[in-house]
C-alpha cells in the first residue's frame, strides 16, 4: 500500500492569523500596506527632549552613557544626574535635550567626567533654553587641558560667551564650577564677561587652580559687577597678593555681595587689614569665611575695629589663623561692643587664643548670650585647670 502523506498542520502563528481574519482584524502586513511610507518623527517636536537625546545617542558609533534611566527624568523640574557617568558624549546628547525641553529648571551634573568638549555643547545649549536657572557642573574636567585637541574651543571663551551680558540665558542665576581644574587664563576671560553681567547672582569657583593673576581679575570684576550676591573662592591658590586684590579692589566699594568665602587661600595680614576696613563701612556682608589662612595679630586687630562698626554681619569664621592671644581677645571684645543685632556666630577655633581671650570671653558671654562664639576647648575650661608649659 502506498503511504499517504499527511498535510502539515498549521503553525501557532498561522492559527492566530486565521482567527484574526475570521474576526475581521487586519494583519500587520495589511496595515502597513495602507501606510507605505515610514512615519518619521522630528526630535525637536518632543518638548521633553527624550527623542532628541536618543537621536543624538544613535549618532555615536560607541557610547556607554545611560539612556532610559536618564530620559525618564526629563519631566522633572530638578534634573539630578550626579555621578551618572555621562562623559562628553552623554553631555552632548543631553545638550540636544536641553535645546527643546521646557520643564527642567535646575540641573546637577556633579562628577560626570565632562571635559571642555562636552561642556561646550552643554553651555551652548543654554543659549537656546529659557528655563534653566541653576546649573551645577562641580567635580568635572572642564578646565583640564591634558588630551585636548588642537583647535578645541577653550573654556574661558565658552564661559565668556555664556556669561556676557548679551547672552540669551539671562534666566541663569546660580552656577557652580567647583573643582574643574580652572586656571588663570580661563578665569581672566570669564571675568571679562562677568564684569558686565547683570543677571548671575551666585557663582562657586572653589577648589580650582586660581592664582594671584586670577585674584586681580576677580578683584576688577567685583568692582564692576553689582549683581553677584555670593561668591565661593575657597581652596584656590590666590595667596597673599591675590586675596588682597579680591578684598581691597573688588569688595571695598561693592555693596551687593552678602556671602563670600576665601578660606584656604593663603591670605595674610594685608588682606586681613583690608577686610577690617571693609567691615567698617559695608552694609551688605552677612556671611564671611576667612578660615585656614595666615592672618596674624596685625590683621586681627584691624578686623576687630571693623567688627565694632559693622551692622550687617551674621556669621564670620577666622578659625585656623595665627591670630594670637591679643588678636583673639580684640575680636571677642568687638563682639561685645558692637551694636550689630544680626551677629549670631563667630568662629576663632585654633587661632592661638590664650588667657586674655579667656577673660574677654567670660565677659562677652554675659553681655551677648545670643552670639555663639566657637573657641578652642581650652577657653571653655577655668583658667586654674590649664597647665602652663614649662619655659624652655
């Protein structure tokens, strides 16, 4: 007997198609036949910037920055991408998003290994965005010159274009460039723009590589700019000459800055004396940090004179300066004698305070209990319990 061949049974996919056909539901092929041309979306039409971010990522042959975990955040007002591993390519993709996004108002990009190349794209994108008012680029590599290609735009030029008064991003009020290897050359160019800037209120330039040359440029800028409210310059290399220029040239006639930090800069007595002169006539300063410098007794005595006359200062730190016992005593006395009712905190820890400072401290605590004075633990003990060292 001849063996009859059995007809092959329909596959599961074919069965599903047959069922859909019986129900009158068109297949995928039938649907596509009615739309022969692929639908192309314009990334710029997506006002969240997701499409623009993805489209730019696809242009790179190779990338390792995150996609989905980042794009899900584009509907938020505060975009927090700290430690996200964006790198330059991720920064460039994010820049495309920012050109069309109209929701984000604050961005934190701390520690993303962004160099001048990625920074250029990001900061240029701000010229197309009318919503971002706060940008934190701390702990990146914007000023790091190793590995730069000849012809690359320098950071100073990029910041100059962003911060000049003719810039289109006048909504930007707060900018942090902390720990970005920024040097004197870039800072000079940046200060040129900031001199005429009338909209940035807060800038953080701490933990960079700013030397005395930058100090002169910053001093000239602060003398011309009457809109910056706070500036952080701690942990730079301004030294005595640079800190003196910032204080004497920049702050002497500036009545808009309320908060300034010059800690860890090598400021000396000359800068301390200049600051004392400012205190006597400035009515805007509220918070000042001059800790971890080299201000001695001469500078401390002048600061004490200014402190008596000042009416605006709230918090003040001179800790870790060699003020001497006389200098500490003078400052504590000034706290007691000043008519400033705003003063609430003064820090003179590790400032070589001794018996004179201890005596003044007891009297000042009784007269001004509302002012917290941070002093070495030795000043908190009764003098009878303090063992004087044997003479050499």
